[in-house]
C-alpha cells in the first residue's frame, strides 16, 4: 500500500543568506554563552537572530508582528529544530530585548563585532565615526529612577522633525566594507561636540584591549574638532582625522594663504596645500583642499545668490536715491551707510549730484539767485565676475586636520581619501532609516527597549554588510562578476540587489510517513554561483544531501 504524501511549501527567499551570515559570525552561540542555563524553548540568541531575519526581510513588520512574518517561512530550517512561528511572540521577543539591555548593548555589540571581524578578515585600520537621530511618537517621560537610561527627548533632528522626540545613535564603521564595529545609544539632546570625543575614546580603549598592535585612525566630521576635544584625544594616544569648522579663524586664514600656492593632484580633480600647524593642543597637519567639481557647485550656488542680490541691492540703493541731503557730506555718509554688508563680488558705481534750491513757490526767475544746494545719490549695481569666481573658489575649500603629521605614515592623498569616505557611516545610517527596515517605526514604549532595539538594528546592518563584503571579496579574488539591475556585469553588487535576486525561492517539504524530503524550488545557476562564492555556511540552507 502506497503511503500518502504531505506537501508543505514555504518562502525561503534570501533569508538563508541572512541565517548563513548569522551562523558564520556565531551570533546566537555568542549570546547564549553569556547565559548558558536558560530555561527557554527559544534561547536569547535564537530570538535575536529571528529579529534580525525580520528586519532584513524588508517587510516593515513591527516586532509584535514577527509571528505573522514567519507564518509562511521555514522557521525550523532557519532557526533550529523545534522552533515554530508562534513561539516568536511578543512576550518572547520583549523578554529578549530586556535581557539584551541588561547585558549592556555597547559591550555586547563590541564582542560580536570583534568575533565577526576575526572570522571575516576585516581590518580596523581606519574607522569612521558619526551620530544620527531617530524620531519617535509618544510621550516618553524621563525616567527619574534610572539616570543611566537614555532620555527620549527633543533635540536637533537630522530628519527635520523637531516636533517629535528622538534618541540618537553613535556608530563607527570600517573604511573597508562599511562594516559597523561600535554602537552607542545616546539621549535625544546629545551634542556632537561632547558625544563624539567620548565615543572615539571608548572605541579606542575597546580596540586597544582587543588588538593592542592595531594602529587605528579615527575619522569624524567637524563636530569633533575643538581645542579641548583634540587635546583629550591626543593625550589618550588617539590618531584622528577631522574637518576644521569653516567658522574657525585659523581655517579662514589657511584658505586665504592657499590662494597662491595650490598643488594640483595627479589626476587633476583637485588641488591642495599642506600646512604644518603648531597649536595649543599639539602639532597637526592641515590640508586645504579644493576640488574642480566643488568649485563648479559653489559657483553655481553663488550665481543663484548673485542674481537675487543684484536685484535686492538695486532696490535698496534706489530708496537712497529718492532722498535729498543738505550737504555733500550727508549724502556721502548716507551712501556709505547703505553699502554696509555689500557682498565682495558686487560693485556699486556712485554719482553725487547737486541741485540748486530757490526760495518761494513756482518756477524761479531767470536771473534768480539760488538760496542753497540739495544733494542726491545715483548708483548702479554691477556684478564682478572675477570676484564672484574667487569667492566661489574659497567657498569650495575645506580644511582637513590630522595629528598624524608624518606623511610617510599616512600620505596627504590618503588623508583626503579617508575624510571623503566619511560617507561610509552615513550609508549605514541611511540603511537603518530605510522605510522597509525595522527602524521605520520605532514602536516600543520603554527607553530600555529602544536601547536594545538599537542593538538589533545595528546587528542587522553588521550581518548585511558582512555578507556583502564576503561576496565582493570573493568576486574580486576569483575575477568573476554577476549581472546587476540593468544586466551589466559587476564585481561590486549590493546585497539588497542579491536579496531581490533570491525572491521567489521556496522550500518544499515532502513528508512520507516518518520520512521528510526537502527540495528548494526555483534555484537558478545565478543563485548557485552566488551561494558557492559565499561559502558552506550559506549553501547549507539551499542544498540538501540525500
């Protein structure tokens, strides 16, 4: 008698890649080792991986809807035997968030990131550090009982949502692969001037403990740069690169000094001048940079500004021309007063005119003697193109500072490149704020759980970037490519595109009596190539041996 077969079809999609990266990192095992005697069906480590799968599912499912997200997914296949979607409920995930908070999320992430870096061969020679804000809905009253909890409050919003309360996140990513190595949740009213220097000092201490021989350079924007902050970093032995604020008198002077001494780069895309500075906080190397594209952008902006200013100044000076003055000195004084604030690239041609004044009404007689003179001012506003270009060229300049003064250690071009790649950490923030990602609607109502959720968010970014880094490294090493979105070969695909390529892949479970056979459907040669490049930890979720 032939046994009846039972079929179950579930969506695997790209989640096997996510689970594979989590497994290669050893993420669940690392977390569970912190509390080996858990009396739980779903361990803290497994629940954390489930939240990462939900976040990287790009389904915009809030955590209380995680069971719904996993309803049509092969949960046991991804998370382990005996795990089902209904187990990943609000209570399970909420308790996991509380446990993660109790472990200190900065310390937890530091340990996981260090292990991941070792397993994936990621270097930490150059790190980019920055902060951003995340807006929330709700009251979020200040917790008076626990002063160590971050404050969900109003502050400067990077998303221009000053009407909402917020919390902030400090993040450090590698120059190689944009991989996050450090996170620190911050109160919503935190200042970059205060927080960035502490973040870098904490990160430096962490890396010194993990790898004492690593000579890391920390890159940050102008929010870091101040005499006090730089002195503190220098005293801690931190190697740094930052931008000097444009408002600095020294920076303005450095730009002016550079005007007659520009050194063009080898590719002709920019010019620079290097100045060795002896400052109260210590010696620094300053590089004044001006790019060709930057000048074009600055000139375009200046021209728009000039068009408005010419009209505005012509109108202002016309009002002066309608007045008359008792003497030449009064007219000249009024003219000089009216020119205050005139942009350097505008010129005004002025003519002082006198007109005779006669007593009495009506037309004066031909031989009448004037009783006095009245003075008036006529003017014309002229745009000086040469000065406008010079202004745009100065506006296009910026000053990069570093305490690595030896060019043999880090060349001028390398310092410039490091600063310009500050977009590394900003790309991480854009990822975390993606509308389809977990953070699109931070709904948890306790500040402690927001802190824990920040760990889940950055762990998801870590998993995403490591998988992307691994695939790109393997493509480069093997000289291979895969097609991009427009079907052109690329050796630097985004993992988002790879995830899209895996849409529609299903896991078919065929049960015959006590025997279960698993078959992955719709796996094409491109998928097999990608999985082969990623390695066994990823292949195991898509290939089955008899």
